[in-house]
C-alpha cells in the first residue's frame, strides 16, 4: 500500500461508521459482497466504460490505477460495513478520495519540476525500491519482477513511480512545515473560546500493591500476607519500592504505577476508596474476591477547567495541524486551478 492510500484511508475511516440502524433494518439489508475485489472492479468498469477516470496534464489516470490503490483497503472496508449499501457508500467515498489524490500527485510533481535545479538523487530512489522489495516482496526479487510483469510495466516505469511518490511526500511535507508557527495570542484566543473542551473530572495518579488470593485463601490469610508491607509503610518505607518488591500486578516493575485515573475509569470498590484520599496518602487494605490491594495517591487533580499552562502544548499541536491542513488545501486548490484536469 502506498502512503497515499494510507492517508486516504485514515481520512475516510476517521469519519467512523454511519449511525447504527435498527436491528430489523440491519437484518433485512443485503450482506456485504463476499468477493469485494470483483464488486469494486464491476463498479469501476460500469462507471468508467473506457477505462479512464481522469486526464491530468498529459497523464491518464486509469481504472487500474484506482483499483490498485483500493485493493489493500478492501478488508478494512468490509469489516467497517454492515451491509451492501454501506459498503458501496464507503467504496464510492474512497474512490473519490483516491482519484483526487492521484490528480494532486500529478500536479504536485509538475510543480516540483518547475524548478529545474530540483532533482531526486538516483541513490535515494534505489534505496526506496530496495526497501519496497524487502518489505512488500519478502526480499524476493523474482516476486517483485512478477508483480511488474502482472502490471505490464518495466523497472524503469516503476522507478519513475517511486520517484514521483517521493516527490509527492516531500512537497506535502514542505507545505506542512510552512504552517508550524502558532503565536501565543492565537493559543490564548483558542483557549478562551473553547474552555469547555478543557474541563477535567477529578483524577488521581494511582499506584497500587496487589496481593493475589491463592486457592483456599481466606480474607484473614490475605491480611496476613499484607501485614509486613503495612508495617513497613508505617515505618516510612517507600510505597514505590515496596510495590516493586511485593506487588503481584502487571505494573510491579513500574512501582505499581497505574497513571492518571478518573473516577469513571475505576471499579466502584476502588473509586469509593481512592477518591477519599489526599495526595501522598495510602488506603487501608481493600479486600476483594480476587485479592487484596493497597492504594496510594501520588497526585490529585480536582474537577474544573484546566489552566492554560497545562493545555498550552495540546492547543499548539491542534492549531499547527489545523493550519497545516488549511495551508495545504489552499496550495492544492491553486495547483488545481492552474493545471489541466478532465474528469470522465
């Protein structure tokens, strides 16, 4: 799969599945096609009877180009689709995105070569082809050559495709870099206008020591297991050190660290105890059917709007991504206006 397909797929599936249908409607809907690849081929052949989807500058975008980009994504489309109608809707959206990406690719490569000083070193292309053979063809050059024969293209043609892919990625990356500056004023404005997005529930930074209940262990037996640890805690020993020594949970090597937890993240038996503790406090032994637990609150955050200093980096990342997308779209729209594109 090319990085173009990955980008298109992430954009498509970020939308998520469509709203759930009533059970009856779902049961009556036609199933997803078993032979999805053939279904897509039939759909494309019907839509583009002459085998051409678009012409960009002197480059022809064919049905085979689209099919090749869609093919690696079909299993995911099938998994994400509840019925044939939804499958067809997703394929149509994916097809449109792929066609637009293929058009943009031609225009971007043309823009790159407007500067005659720009060149992609042959060694870069060689290395990329070698990596593709290693990762996509298990290092088997004969499989790679069979793939080229199946597509009816030469090694020279394929190298040209790889070179253009590299140019496409480079040019888009350069556009993203041009939109990475976000002023403190813009960060402050975004925070002021979106404070509700930064509301946080009560949270605790939780550590715990777990004592597993062996077969036949009574509650008293569990308390006896925990007593030496309780005695050491009372004597001032480090909870983290004791967790590493005695805890029987998966986070033992990390000092029993379970990170930041909201009340809604925890079992009620834990939440009812841990949210009564202050920073630095350890709970009494909590005995449950599967074992016993000591809970330690390393830090607390109380419910409310997070201060700007805590979310500044988060806002900056969001705005950088937003501005980069907007800058790229403006750039692409300009290329599209100035280029020759004919859809079929």
